C-alpha cells in the first residue's frame, strides 16, 4: 500500500501498488520508500532535497495469479 501525505502528515490518497510473491521483498521496498526522509550526509534529508511525502507498507492478501501481475 502506498499512502500520499499532506504537509501536516495526513493521508490524502491511498493506493495499492504492486503485488509481491515474497513478503520480505515487499517489506524491503516499502521501507526504502518510507525511510527516504532519514538524514543523510551533510545533515540534509532526502525529504528536504526531494519532497515526496509518502508512506508505504505491506498488506498480505490472496490474489488470482492469472489476473494479477506478481513481482518476484
């Protein structure tokens, strides 16, 4: 799931984005998106350099593999 946040941190949009066969890979990519605001070198956060207010998380569910693209 991918949530777009307002400047105040409120959810403005929620979208299901991608289906992963491996929950660990889903968590890896969700964490990468959600933690992009962590302070980096020079004390500049990615969120300051590239303001992309998103939060991502994984939600296990069954999908029909014949009708859905599933990422490995």
